[in-house]
């Protein structure tokens, strides 16, 4: 019996030692905190075309002013990339996250046109409240995922003061319009999906399809190249992404921007699905490396 107990104890010790040897390193938060200007989370709301939008800001440590990221979610916005927001703040960036008109409790009616307009309202709000949020108004960076990537590129093309913009698996609604023409069944599927979006007030599949088709050129992000001259642009795709496929969406977008020599383009395809579910750290590291030159 003693031999059995001794053997069990030895096996237990061996298993514990093995677990300790392979355990991941535990991240340790900084011990020193700026008592006057600590990292913080601030709930906020701001107006866009008469409606109030809900959001919050991750404020970096220190007096600043800090470069500030406007982080844009997709359609409808289940993946919010708030782990990226936390790491951006740790790296010295403020981050503003908000919900567009009609989305997730924000006032108003949801539409793709409103989304683009709401990004401009967000940057206007940050520029008008630089002291409140310790924000550098000349270093506002747009980063969006999926439909948010589409909105980031569209908004950056319209705002000459925004010099850095990133699309993470960015949607191209112009390409989607062309796909609807080629495959009416895809339009029916998109419409049916849109009709399930109860968190997007005022949206129906029918009006979503109509808006995309009516704005096929304005919503074609490939056609924005000339308006992005002089800007730093990051485009990231996922090799297993079936929502924004790298071959049919990312590659044509990158080719269009590469053909415009005035764009400072960084383009990467990472291992990942649409939300980069198994490559979050690689995604975050890629964004942080690029954003470092936007300070």
C-alpha cells in the first residue's frame, strides 16, 4: 500500500511540475499608477444629426494629449474588438467606441449612410472635447472591423485631417452590390439576414438592399484610392474568412490601393476567420505595430 501511495504521490508531483513548466506567462499590470491621470473608462454619449449615440472611451495614462483611435464595429456589431481597445490604451492611445444611429440602443434609424456620417460626428466630438479626454485632435485614427472597416475607409476618404485608417476584414458594399446582380440568391440571403437584426432600429432587408444598390459606386471602397493619398492605410484579411473572403474582397482592394503610389499601404492576410477567433494576439500585434507610426 505504501508503494502505491508513494507512486501516486510521485506521479502527482511530476504532473504538477509538468503543468508549471508549460503554464502560460501571467500578465502583470503596472504597479505604478499616475494618480492624477490614471487609465480609465468613461461612459459618454454625443450627438449625430440630432440623435444621441451611446459609447465609452478608454483613456490612456498620463496627461497627454494622446493619439486617439475611433474603433468601429461591424454589422450588426457582435464582435467589438474591445481586447484590441484595451491593448491600444496600454500602448498610450485613447480609444473611443460607440454605437451608430439605431444600433444597440443609440437613437435614430440605422442605415449604412448614417454609419459613415456617424463616424464624422465622432471625430467632430473628439476635436471639440480635447481637454476633457486629453486627446490630440491632429492624431485621430480610424480602425474598423468588417462593415466598420468599410465605414473607416469611407470616412477617412472624406476627412483630410485623418491620416491613418485601418480596415480589419473590411467589407466592400460596392462589391456586394455587384454580387447581388450576379447572384440574386445572395441578395435574398442578405435580406433575410438583415431582417433578423432586431438590435438595428429601422433596418429591413428590403431597405438595406435598396441602399446598397443605389450607392454601389459611392460604397465601393476600391474607388476611394485617390481620396486616400497621403494617408497610412492598413488592410488585414483572414485566410479562412467566408464573410469577407481574401481572394474576392481583400485582394482587389489591396490591388486598387497598391496602384495608387500616394498611399502608404500595409496589407496582411493572417490565419483567421472573420473575427480572427484563433489569432487575436497576432491581429492585435499587427495593428499596434502599424499604429506606432501614427502617434
